[in-house]
C-alpha cells in the first residue's frame, strides 16, 4: 500500500524539478540576466515565477487615511552634493523646479521632455500604499502623481520596447520591465500626503513602483529612457553590486 504513494511523490518531485528546469531553460536573451554566485540563479526563478503566477495587473493593497504613518527619508535626501548633477539640482531647486524637465526618450516614437506643470495637467492618480524597504522597515503614505503609462503613451511606446530605465540626480540608475511600467499603480509622484513631494523624499518627481521593494522607487528623477533590451547599468547598476534587479513583493 505504501508503494503507490511513494511513486506518486517521486513523480511529483520529478515534475517540480522539471518545471523549474523548464522555467530556467526558458530564459532567453530577453530575460534579465543574473550574475555572480550560483545562488543568484534564484533571482531569475523568482522573476519568472512571479510573472507566471501573478496576474500582471494585480493591484498592491491600498490603505485608508487613518493608516498613514511617518515615513523615514532613506538613502539620498538631497542630491545637491552630487559631483556630476548636484550643481544642476541645486539650481533647479532654487527656481522651485520651474526649469526642471523630464526627458522621455529611447524606444519611443515621439521623444519629448515634460515640465512639472505638463505632468500635473495629465490625469492624476492618488494611492495610499505601503513602502517596504529591503532594510526591514515599512511605512504607509499617500502618493499623488501621473501614471507612468500615460507618460509613456504620450511619448509613443515602440512595439519593440521592453524596459524602462530611470536616471536620478544623485546618480542612481535603475530599470523595470514593461509589465511593471504599465501597471496602473506605477506612478511618477509629485505629491505626498496631500502636499508637494518633499525634497528628502525625491522632489520634484519620484517613481512609485508598488509591486516591488522600496529601492525600485527611484527618487529625484532626471531622465527616463525606454529600451528594447535589458540594461544592467554596469558597475553603477544594482546587479553588479549584488542587489537583485527584480524585487517583487
Ligand atoms: N535616487 C534615489 N532613489 C532612491 C534611493 C536613493 O538613495 N536615491 N533610495 C531607495 C531606497 S533603498 C528606499 S527605501 C526609498 C526611500 O524612499 P524615502 O526616502 O521616501 O523613504 O527610495 C529608494 N529610491
Ligand atoms: Mo530601501
């Protein structure tokens, strides 16, 4: 009586192993690569499993006003001191970001640069969400901004486009795939808790990527580039520094 059970279990384990194999074997040139230690292969498995199991447009939980908490400002809290872009940021800040422009370029049919007012004139979205930092804390805030989807659509997304890269005034560079870029809760936020986005939280504009850990929500946006291929941003990017490029939650 024990025998069939054991065989079933073995078949199940074999099935698991081969489906994991299929997932890994399915990785092509177009998947985000992993580098270094063999354990980092798990990053690709996590990415593929998320994309397989979660409906692409599943919404992150949204909260009530009463749930809003204080949010620590983490990482760069003012890029003024940055060696490459600090002086520019300082000048833009002095003019209250009236001269700030966000170029949206790369794999788009109508590359253009947006002023803050132009972004604010596009339909906005407000959401109260939980920010989860890889350091182990989380906090809830209300974010107001323009869906990244609207911005990309106004620049005309080419059919070959697959990733969106964010460049910041503190030298931070990162990217997300098109599924997260077009996600309804992925916004470029200029407001926080009903006020203008504070400098320490990424003024004048930051990304909110609610489907991933906090470090994917780039602050102090300087430039957006749509790409057909994965870009690891070399030594300045996350992957070669040992972070996971995909940090889905
Ligand atoms: N440009 C830029 N974006 C960034 C960071 C940063 O240092 N620079 N830190 C990241 C990390 S690790 C976190 S947890 C959040 C912190 O956002 P907050 O300061 O609004 O809490 O921003 C993310 N985006
Ligand atoms: Mo973080």
